């Protein structure tokens, strides 16, 4: 193992289990190597791209490797596709492994492995890479749902930063019940509530169930004509867009809104001027160039100054 730089901070992705697992594992590795707790900071893609990277030494995980993090005394642990070649940073990269698994490999090299961590890392890997044929796929989805439902820092507080406490956590019973009962109901409802954003993007309205699982099932079953599906949700006074596809187009759409992620699973935060789900749908329609479905809709769009300003803001990026 290469000698790793001592980080001032560890950066990870806030939106999913993979960022949670990878971030906590790297924090544990840093504690082992340097004898102190290195601060952990978690960001969504848009906020991460806006973050001024002023630190002289840092570790980054579950964010796409790019030129701005290719710095001396920086470590990047990631699995997203990248065209950038490492010139200065330490890069631990493999598109066939989750960021959590890559971080765990570094921990193992320092004797920090355990059966509990092995199990958690496996479940995270199955969920993040969407390994449908793995016998643990359903259970892995329950673990991934913990971050989606209870959010990164709430979950961090519950386990007190100790990753092993996530294994067989009582909240998983809640996730299992939601999967068995809510997902089938949610799928049938959402299948009937898909509206056009553009000729290639459909908006999926959701009411109950695991949104990711429902959208994946819609795509896999051919229940929609749109190759890309988007869902919207509100969190922390912001509207988030989650894009899903089967052919890699989700990432292409997300990057138009300063977002990122995987080819078939990406996300973005919409501009601050977009304050409601309804505004978000309209903003996406305007931004992606779809025609309005009715004269009333056209009139609403023209009179909605917030949406017009949001479109102008996007064009300036």
C-alpha cells in the first residue's frame, strides 16, 4: 500500500449508502494511520461542485475523479467513469466496485477488516451496483433505503459513527415491511402517473414505496416509452431530481443541471428559484425543450416568472 497523505478533511457523497459506508471507512482508516479523528464532510453533487477546494491535503470518495481534485497530497477513492488521468493525486479507482468496497480494501491492507464490515460492504456493493442476480439483492436494497429515508447525518447520529451498528439495525424491519407492502402499491400507482418532460424523459409521480425500486421496475418491465425517468423530491428547502435509465442517458441529463452520478443513476439539485415539485416539473420541461400539453399549461409557464428566471439561470451555466 502506498504511503497516504494525512488529510485535513474527508469528503464523501451525502445522497446514498455508498458515500456513507466509504466515508466512515476512510475516517476509520485515517484514525488508525494518524491517531486522530479527521472531520468528515458530506455533499450532494451540485454543492460539491461549488465547493472551494482550499485544503492542501484531503481524501475524497464517491465523487467522480476530475482535474480539480488531482492534487498532490490528495487521495481519491472512487468508481465512477472518468476521462481524467491521475497526475498528482493518489487514485484508488475501479468502475466494477463500489466506493465502499474500494475504501474497505484500503482498510483491509491495514488490518482493519472484520466479518461485520465484510457483510456491510458486500450489501452496499450489491445495492450500489444494482446486482440484481445476487441472492442478497432485496436485503441490500433495504440497507440502501436507510440513507434515502432517514438521511445521511441522522443515520450517522443513530449509529454514533460506528458503521458496524448498521448491521441488522431495527430500522431494517421498517424497510422490509415497506418493501413488501408499499412497493407493489407504489408501482401500480406510478405506472399510471407518468407524464412527459420531453420525448425522451418522463416524470414519474410517486406516492408510496421505494422510489428507486419502482422506477427501476418501470424501466425493466417496459412499462414506459421514455428511456429516461425522473423523480423529484424536496429536502432541506431544495428540490432534488433523480434520473434513471438503462442505456447510460441518465448521467447525460443530470450533468445538464450540474449534477452527476452513474450512467443509469444520477441526480441534481434544481436552482433555488424552483421551490415546489410542480415548479420543478415545469422547469425541467422548459429546460429540456418539451412542448406544453395544453394552452392552459403554456399560459401558466409564460406567467411563472420564477420558472423563466430558473431557465435563464441554467442557460448561463
